C-alpha cells in the first residue's frame, strides 16, 4: 500500500447524509470525488445545494479538493474507495443489500493492485467479508489481502445534529490486515478531531455499529412508552 496520502485519489460512493459530510471533509485535505448515481443529486451539489440540509453552501465551498460526479469514468483511477450507500430493509424487515452489493460490483471493475476499499454502510457482522469481498475478488481478478485491502468504519452521524458533527464523534475503524488497519487509522485521524477507536477486526467493528443502533432504538422506544404511561396517569 502507498502510505503517502498526497498520492491518493479518494472516491466516496453514495452522497447521502453520511457520504456527503465525509466527502466534503476529506476534500479539505485530499483530492476527493463524491460519486452518486442520482444525477439530480449531483447537479444540486455542484450548485452548492444539499437537499438533506446537513451542509450549507459555505460548507461545500470551503472544501477545495472536492468534486461531484455520476460518471463512473471520473472514479476509474481512484486508489481509495469509501462506500456509504444506504442499507434499507424490505417489506419483510429483511436487510436490502442491493445498493451495497451493486456498489461492490461497480468498484470491482475499477479495482487495481494496492487499492483500498472502506465500507461505512450499516451491515450485520460478517457482511463485508462474506458478501462484499467475494464480489470484489471476482470482478477484479485480484486476491484479498494480497492485491487489495478492505476496512470498515461505521458511520456514527446523528442526522440534523449541528453540534456533534462528523469530526466531533470518535471514529471506530478496522482493517483487513494489521498494516491496513494502521494505515486506515492514520487516514481517518487526519480529519477526525475526536480521535479514533481501533477495533480488532472488521467483524467487531460491524458488531459495534449494530449494538449502537440497537441501543439508540431501545432508548427511543423506552422514552416513548414512558411518555404514554405518564400521560395516562397525569
């Protein structure tokens, strides 16, 4: 892996409330392309407007290294791919991994030796290496942890929270090898003021995200139940 960050070209895949703040923050230090398949989204961002209201026009304009595109040719020569696409659920409450797997398929056609793929999308423990890595290997004809490397760093953004932003929340990171783990940690440390926490494995980092989401949902549900009870008893 090339350790000099100045030599890397970064592509952030998926520009929702997770991917956009990350891409813009990275663009303050590195050459970064924010990629999204939604052409209307790209058009809006190129005019400085974020429809999710996470970032202002000024926030975007201060990121001198960022550009936005829905043209796959613009990310062909990237060396770091960061995947932040949505992972919704279907009508049966099962995870819909199609956006994630489609992103992996797209990247697999572009992947080159010593490239790094970091996933930030919410997934179940084991998903990155059981579902995404085989797609990357098959489409690229490259060998995992020999020719290319992966990482997982779960998004922890609270949408709409202007006080606790990306750089103010400790970043959980992991890598597919000891060397890539060290490199990914150094990479995120350049933009995260709150610091990082290094998980032992990708699977551990995935589990940490599941725990955090579950804890948040349980807390919300509990307060809602208490609100109903207390209202009924005056």
